[in-house]
C-alpha cells in the first residue's frame, strides 16, 4: 500500500472523516484507493463478533466462540505460556471471522474488590498483570490478529466510568497504574492501544498528549494505533494533538466541522491528522496481509478447560477432604447446574458449548437451591439439609450472581447473596464434610469460611469450567492456581473504601494497593496475594544470588504430580523514601512429579529496584530477596547489595500515613503526596453543564433531559419485554450506559441520530438558555 501517496491524495475533510469508524465495528473503506475496511471485536476472553445488530455491552447476539476463563481465572494460572495460547486461540477465531483487531487484553489494576470489571482484569499487582498481558498479546499477534491493549489508563471503577476523574499522584501512576501497560507495550508490542473513558488528573485520556504521545510513544516506543474506547473521545481537536487516532464507534460526524475549522484557522496542525491517518492505514495494511487458518473448536474447548484447571484456587482443604475419596456426594445450589462462568458486558461470549458441574458429575445427586439472584426459600433450605445429611460429602456451589458484578456498575458490597450464605451455613451444620465451590470475579467476604472443610475458588472459569471443577474435586487435576489479588476479611479493611465509587476518585492510598497495603499495615487478611493450596507439598531450598540472577530449587515432597507458583519479592533497604514492605519482581510455575526437584532462575534488572521520583531511580542499599509461596508465606530469604543513589524522603514523610499506614490517609496527607492542593470539584449543576454531562446528571434540573431520560428508559425497556427491571443486569447496565453517558458520547454512539448541533442545543436548554438552544439547533451544521 502506498500510504504516503494515499494521504497526499486525500482532502483534509476526507482525512478527518477517515479517523472515525464507519459503523460500530469497522473502520472506513476507501474503495477508490483500494483501502478495505477492517473489523474490530471484543474481547478479552473470547471473540464477541456481532454480524447482526451491534452493541458495546453484550446484549445482542454474537457468533458462537470459545468462552475462555475470564482474566480473573486465567491470571491465577500465573502461566504465561498458557495465557499466550489463549491469546493465540482467540486470534485464530477472530481471523476465521475476518476480524482484524481483538479488543483485549485488559490490564487495569484491581484497586478495590468492588470494581465492576475486576473479573476482566489480571491482578492488583502491575508486574504480574503486565507480564501476563504481554504474553497474551504475543500469542495473539503470532496469528496475525492484532490485539488492542485496554483500557489505558487508570480505569479501575465503573461508577461514572465515562466522565469520572481518577486523581492520582505521579509516583503511584507510574509504579502502579501505568506499570502494567508499560510492560505489556514493551514486551508484547500490541498493534493498538485503547484509551480509556475516564480523565486522569482533570484531562480525558483521549485528550492527553502526555499519556498517548509523551509516555506511550516517546518513552515506551509504541508504534501502533490508538483507538478510543467506544464513545471515549472527548474532543476531536485535542485528540488529534494528543495522538488519539481512531474514534470508535463510527457512524457519527462528531466535531468534524470544528476540526476542519481548527486546521483552517491554524490552531490544529494538518500534520497531526496525517499522522493518525498514517497509523490507521498501517494497521489496515498489516491486516490485509494476514491469512486465516482453520479453527479447531474442540481443541479450544480443551484449552479453556486446562486454563480453568490451572487457574482455580484451592483456598482451604481441611483434613485433606479433597480430592474426594467417595462417590457418595450431593451437589447443592443453582450454580452447580447453572454455573456462573463469565461476566456481563462487552466481554460476554456466546459459548460453543457449556459444561456445568452437574454435567461433569452425572452420578452425583443434585439439589438446585436458590434463584438467579441467590434468594432461597425455607422449603429449599430444608431440602438441602436433608440431602446433606443423607450423603457423605456435600458440595455447595455458590458465589456472585450476574446481577452482582458487571461492566457498567460496581458491586454494592463484598458479600455473597444472603441466600447463599444461609444455604452454606445450613449445609455445613447438617454435614461436617461440606465443600464450597465458589464462583465470582473478585474477592468476597466469606463469613462461613471457618465452618466448611474446603473451598475451591473457580473465579469465572469459562465454558469448560464445570469439567475443570469436577476434575479438581475428584483429583484428576491438582489445584495450582494462586490468587492475583488479596482477599480481605471484610470490606471495612479495604484502604480505598472511602475513595472508591465516587465521581472523581482520589487515589489517596497511593502505591499501597492490595498486598502492598495489607502486608505493610500488618492487617489480617482472609487469603493473601499469591496464595493457593495443592494436593501435594513443595519444599524450597538453595536460594542463591549471583550478580542479578536469583536461583532457587523447588521439590515436590508429596505423593502427587503438581505445580507450584514460586514468587520472588524484593524488600527495600530500611529508612529511605516510603515504599511497600515487599513487591513482586518475579514468578515461575514449576511442574513437578512426586519427589522431583527443579531449579528456577529469575533475572532481576534495574527496574526491579527502581521507584518513580521524577524519573526511574534506584535507591541504593541492601535489599532483601524473598522467595515464597505467597506474599505472606516467604520460605527463603537472602540479601543483595544494590548500587544506586541516595534518594531522600520528602520533608513531610516522617510520621505521615504513607510511612506509618496507621488508620486512613486524610485529605491533607494525600495533598502532600500530590504535591499541591487539590480543589474539590463541584458537582455539575444547571448553568455549568457541559458536553461531558450526562442526561442522568441533568434530568433533575432540566425538563428536556427528564423527557430524554424517560424516552431512553422506555426504548431500552422495549428490548426487555417492556419491563424496567433494575434487577436484570443487562437492563441495568444498558440504562446506566445510555443515560449516564456524556452528551458528546451520545453523539458519537448515536450513529448519526444525534448531531453535534442538536446536542449543543439541548445542552443550552438544560443550562436554562432556551432560545439560544433553539437557535443552536437551527443554525449549526
Ligand atoms: C468497553 C470496551 C469494549 C468496547 C466495545 C466498551 O464499553 O469499555 O472494553 O471493548 O465497549 O464493545
């Protein structure tokens, strides 16, 4: 393709238009120049390819595709090769449907257990998330399909997901929220990066030259295309300047005229537009050269099962009750027959097949208890108690129903449905040999954990999850997954509790996310980061450090074949700038026969020790090298002298929360960390609404927005048989996405139905300027 020639032959207007897609999933074709359209589809754990009616929240049908375990489970394998194989399989399925770009993987940080999309993300730890995402991308792109790394960046909650402002200090941003992306970009080299909906410190990601050009391209060397999340473009002019290339979904003419005017009046350089056109054309060129290969769906189903087996985490196994020694078992709970195997939203797959726990254990008795939302009746409870008494072992399937976690909204609390808690308690009282198989996308409060003998956490295990669970329960497979996020005892222990799920979240806890907080604060957790049991045992020996290579020998001292995830943490020298007590800097999965030993090696580099202090700098001194089975189960340690520089602690550090971690960080503490006062942003109100305001935000002070809100709710309800049922997760998600969506995004997502001028007019009216609004609607293009 003669890319330069094509660009030269295009008019300015054509170039601007080319940087918005043609429709929901396609770029624009340029038939006269032999440039075809290319298709992009979700998603992170399977292909969501819609050939019919399109949407971004997984409501309309998509073609059957392998539903792999969600990232919560795939991440818990800590197995780069396996996750790369998943990426590759999804790449093949994409190419078979002529899909060029797969919208995934996601590597945002799980900041808080209630994050609605935690199930789509890999970890609370940026090292682990980055390494896994890079592996997925390498696997996927080896097929010729292109990955779109998302959601760049600091997009760790669903509340006000399209216009909230993540307020974060520079060090935390670099060490935690950008670090996973940095690794994934540098080591995975994705063809595209998707910029997130939110703002960071007041600037929309799509407008941010610092994020999309200075950091992503100049510092990290990214040479691909930036696509917006669907409806995330804030301002086309700023976007071009920032290096935001493709506005998706397509179909609108959002800010085309304004952009044209900006070039004509000299406030936007045409070269910025050319650069975006060039990057899109390069992607199209790459896609054109790729050939699809046949897809073996059975093999992909088997791969999905292996990932689910390796990603399931055995949280408890008292008296070695598992693996089962008897066939005299009863399966209890709706989720045994209707497993929760994937999350809701844009990652929702139409699976090629589905194996529930009841399918995989056909000889076990089964009592389905509870409804889709987890409510149980007294009669059901009586029935399960009787069944539990009549069997040697009772296996209860429980967890988070669909309604509890989804793209579009955050979880309301960290608990299971009350019905599930009651069901487990009743069964455990009736039968001391109770095993819980747990489903759900993030940490949960387990009030009954001490009352049951075993807990097997499947996460969201994908379409083969039932078979994987059965194999693990019966011992055909040996559990080896480890948690990629800490499980606090209760939500009250979560440090970001007050500063999460609010419009403009203040990331007050700074770098102390997950175990970085719990371990330094000495908080009791239910299960620590990196934790998971096996049916065998492992011994650690011979820890050595030579230059920057750390070696350790792992031996399987039990009687079964198994795999251990070995973790390497560094602990910083005492008495310098505040740092977590330990940080993950290496991991390896080791498969071992009984009695077998293997030596694993970890290579440390400068970044293993560096902190962000106006640039990456290594505080010199004696570091501890800790090797263990979880962040709280360090088996061996040694020391290592690291040459670096003396970095003095900030003057305010002594006695501050960031040093003591005692209580909660106050706003004053956090402003010191930010390095400047941070004014509290006023709630949007009549007179100051902007194109970033949503209909839901404006409806209480504007009749026109109230009407608009009701019309939207009615239209959405139509696809749900006229019912406005907020307990239906799809309805709730659609309503929130449509009505809490900024006006500018309504224009972008509306496929031409809402023009710029109509939106601007409505905005004027909502701000109380009726006549100006009418004039705007009539006169603007
Ligand atoms: C999601 C993205 C997704 C896109 C397209 C958005 O709502 O945030 O993750 O790729 O829709 O479906």
